[in-house]
């Protein structure tokens, strides 16, 4: 991160090699086109550079921090573009993924994410997917499913806590 | 916004679903509330890990060069850079100061109040107002090269008085002094706040003329002078007697404040 902050090209390349692909993939899934995903990727690394000083490893992993930036930018864009067709989400367990031998960490992250989602019930997985990958607000989900807003909030929180627990369990002791 | 209201929104915040106004209110709370921040970090970590569940799509190899070109353009545009350590120190120190701004709870919970409920409300209001003021400065410093020094202020007589002081020195903005006090007796007002260097030069930071019902106040002052080296903060009462004093440390000395710890906030705060 020091290198990123100083604009060190090797540091930026290193960060891109680790996270360029997952960031671009998120852009594809949320925004639905390669052009939009490329713009998002550029915005994410620019934002990461601008905010590098705020990254605190004591509060979370670098991957989480960067992907949170990516997600927030993507959702913001999704909401700005009124009338946008929300793309259909494809999760890794539904699509054969090309092996990526030079991104071992990325593979581990994906495995962990799939494992965590596997700990959820179908209803919980569906709920998180609609919220996180399609940017549907709790209110939109409540109206769509004809259930109280408070129930949606409670279920979202419970599902995230399950994911957190699953992530903690896979961490080496 | 209370802890209850914030926690009601943390899952939505982690999933990026809050509108800008709600998010700003929640983020403001998270700056000073360590318990909610821990909860938020956990949920944010869980949400962030979901990102990797999307099927991987290979970007165009040329994208890497586009990303680098974008950053090069920014670098050559001369956007002000900031030493990481300095910026992190500012963030850490401000968070610690905001936590200390809750020292008023000490007096509230000590049961000195005739009308406890009203004092709780006022102390909470004071805390929010202090946070708003410091938050404004914090946002300005995010883009400045500020280097912070901070430290707790201790009561000379061993009473319930307490506080915190901080200076931020910068080459691009006017230097800032922030002093938070709590538990002072109104009979000692007005209080004079001084900042001194090791050579004995004393700067008059300002007067605290009015205390809230909990004996607290926030003093924020900007200086045209360079404040580097001014580390000793003294608060004197109207008679000139020192009631609070402390030494500011450039290594974020507020991480472990020495005054007696404030009791946990009441539920809902």
C-alpha cells in the first residue's frame, strides 16, 4: 500500500495482477457490459490510490477493502443509470471457471466465498444475491416479496452473520 | 443517530444499499463508536468476501495499461499527496478524541445530577455537537498533509475533570488546536487554555466561558503560527490555577487515555 500511495508503478501492477480480474468480473456481473466493467475497473484503482491512506489492515483485509470500493462504485453507477437492465447473476458454482494458476489467492478467495454461500439456505442465498449483486434495496425486496421491511433487514443481517461465521471458521487458528 | 438505529442499518451499509444521507449519518457515528465500528467491520468483511463469488471473467489484457495510464495522469496532475503515517495519525487521533469526548458520561453516571435524565440528554447532545465540529475538520484534513499530536488532559487535583487535546500541523492549511474538556465546575469559569513549547513560549489558545450542564466544552482554534513543538496543554481557571494539563504526543498517545475510563454509554447511545 505504501507503494500505491507513492504512485509506484510496480506496486500498482502488483495490485492489479491480484485484483484486476475480480474487480472486472464484478463490473461485468453488476453492470452487464465489458465497456462499463472496464470503466469501473479504472475508477476502482484510481479510488484505491486516492484512499490508500485510509486502508487500515487492523480493520479488514485488503481484498475486502478493495472489493468494497468496487461494489460501492458499481452500485452507485447502477442506480444512476435509470432504466438499466440489471444483468442476471452467474455464480461460480453455476459456471465452469477457467483455471487461473497465477492467481492462487484469487482462487482461494473464490473458494471461500462459494463455501460461505453454501452455508446459507436457498432463501438466504437468494436474498443476499439480490441485494449484493443486483443492488436491490431492502425496501425494494420487501415490496417485491410482500414482506415487512424489518423482516428483510433482519434476514439480511442474519445471512451476513452466517457468512462472517463461515469465513471465521475457515481462517487458520 | 443512536447505536440501535445505526446497527439496524449496518447490514444494508455493508451491502451498499443505504442512500447517501443515511450512510453519512451512520459513518459519522462509526467514527467515534468503537462497538458499532467492530460490528460494522465484521459485516463489511462478510459482504466484501461475497464479491469473489461472481464467476471470473478475463478482462482485456490492455486494461492494465489503461489503469496505469489513468493513475499516471493523476500523478502528473500534481494532486497533493500525503504521508500515510501522518494521515493515519490524524484519523486515529481524531477517533480517540471523539471517544474521549464522551468523558461527560463519567459525571453523568456518577449520579451527581439532580435530574439524571436531562443530564444524559444534554451530555449526549454535547457529544454529537463536538463530533460534528471535529468531523468538519477531519474532512478538511483528509486532503491535507496534517500531522497530529494528541494526548489526554488530567486533573491536577485528581478530581473528575478530564479532557483531551490535539494539535494538527500542516504545510497547506492553518494549524489547528482542539481541546475537549469535561467535568469542570462552573465556579472556575472562564477557563483559559494555553499551549506551550519546551522553551517556555506560551500561546493563548482561547477562553472557555460557558460550560454545558456536565461541565464540558469544546474549543477549536486555528493558528497562523506554526504549532510544531508546542506540546504542553494547560487549562487554568479564572484565578489562574491549573485545573487540567497534559502533554501531546505525535504517536497518537490517546490510544490509552489515562483519565479514569468513562462508563459504558447508556443503551441507545
